[in-house]
C-alpha cells in the first residue's frame, strides 16, 4: 500500500491561492508595508519554520485573520509568506540568523526580503539599523554559490548534482524556483478547447494553446478562474501541462477497464474519463477515503460517470482486480521534487531518509499493483520527481524482478522543468506479454 503524497499542495488550496495572488504583482510596484499584514506574515513564518506546519495550511488560517482584508491584503500575506519560504536559506544567510528562528530573526529575514525587492522599510523598531547596502552586497556574493542562490539544503543540492549532473541540475533547480504558470485542462466531455477559450475571453481572461498538449490552455496573465461559470459547470480543471501528459501516455480507449491505483482527488482519473468518452470503467483506488470523496464531488461537476471510487481498506480490494485491467496507472508517491514551484516548503520538509523509504514503497507498489494488468494490457508508472533513482531506475529494477519478468518496456518520457517551463515529471509505459 502506498504512503500519503503529503508534500503535494492539494487542489483546493491551489484554487484558493491562485485566486488571491492575482493583483499582487501590480501591488508590489507601489507597495507600502502595513503593520497588521506584516505581523500576520511573521506569525505564519514562525509556525512554518519552527513548528513544522505546512505552508498551505498556515496561510489558510492567516487569511481568516481579519475579515476587513481585501484581495490585495490577502494576496500580500499569501505571496510574501510563500516567497520567504521559497528563499529561506538565502535570506537567513544574508540576515545572519540560524534556526530555530526567534521573532526578531524573522523580522530580519523580512527586512532582507523587502530590501531586495526595493520596498521602502517603514520607521518601525523591527527595522532599525537595517544594513541595506550590506544586504545587497551579501546577495551578490551568495548568488555565486548554487545552494544559496537556489536556496536548497546541502544534501538536496548534492543529490541533484549526483543524479542529473552539474549542468542539468543547475538549470533544473533554477526552473523549479520560478513561479508556475496557470494551466487549464479542458474537459472534453462538456466543451472544446476553442469554445472554452472564447468563453474565458468574454470574461477578459486571455489564454493560449500549448503545442504538444491537446487539451491545455495556458493563462497569459494570472486570473481567478475559479469563480467563473465555466469552472462551476465543469468545463475545465486546473492541471499542469506535464501532469496532463500522464493519462494520454496510458493509451486508453472507450470501453476499457482502467485502474487508477493512487487516484487521490482524481485529477488524472477525470482526464482518463474524458479520453474514454465516459465509456468503459475507471476504478479509482486510494488508501484515503476523504480524497475519494473529493473525487466523487469533482466527477459530478465534470460529468464523468464512468469512475468508480474504491477505498483500499484491505489487500482484498487489490487482489480482486488481479489480471482484470486493460490499463493500470500507478501515479506513485514520490519526493515531489518536480513540483517544488507549487510547494516550496517541501524543500525544508524533505529528508534523505524519506527518499530512501519512498523508493522502497515505489518498488513495492509496482510489484503489487502490476498484477492487476491482464495479458496484453499496459501499465504506466509515473512520478512528479526528476530523480532517475525514483524513475527509470525503479522501472529497470522492476523489469528484472520476478513480478516484472512478464512485462516489456515500451517507452518513457523524462520531463524536465527547465526544458518545458512546466513541472518535472516522469512516465514509463510497460506492456504485459501475451
């Protein structure tokens, strides 16, 4: 059985934060710091850094702090908190503070953030004697060292270089620190890409097609799409372009029996339903019942009627499906390094021993869930990691095992963020011999 994909930001939180950060860029250009917003941000950072709380959960609570806050205020708190979380190591080094951080330490880090963005510091006690020139000088100095420039732990920097090589890792980690685009997946059960683009255009939301991604629309500028009638009617889901490749990689056809073994809230299961034109059966498995409840809600909105959620509460659920599926998708739990742009606090929560444990889990899942594929059927193993040890090396290991001897390798796709500007992903297609 799989472990929780706990380092991934869930769909509900993605929707909330996309909705509140729309106006922030313009706001920062003429920003004046407000005491209550800064206090909220400092309080949130103390919880994230010192108490180990997840950033998305902390921000959810912060945004409920003052009902008088408008969109810009909420955007400031969310974006500033995420920004400082993303660049924690760099800012802490410049501020010359070490964990666990005191409240004064967080204010010093905050002063570094503001100074580097050209924001004038108000005449507050917390900002007295802030060495503006020294901050800029230290930034220039530390930007020559990758682990500081990209603000990552030593072990992760070493691991990335070891697995991808110095040149590729330098480019990849830089790309993973950039803000992600907002990409929509058109629900072809209800509309077409052209119709949805026109519908959004009428709402003054400009989108563009992405070559090689048949069901994707990328927003030209960030906008709150979740309040639109198109979203409420299930015409689209927000799904990164790289993630959209996975369901298509499975070669599904209408009428097949397909098993999504690690379905979660169902992003890929919904895509499979549209590719199968609502014909056939998609069995969506997960060990977390609450995620399957969210999948049911989303499926109803999407008009996806061929998805059957099944809670994995015992091994019997899996054994009943042995040799029964035309297609099996294993969207395996992983380090999540390929989606750091969306979940920057994962850099600080990840530990080397977790990656070693998750690799064992990945191999166990491959061996167990592959038994659902019937003769002549196909399987896709996918992760949102860019590490070969979680990806092609796991496939190679499986194919040489007793459980994998009946499978042949068909093809794989190694998706790197610095080449695509989207999330880092991996997917491999295997076929069970006839």
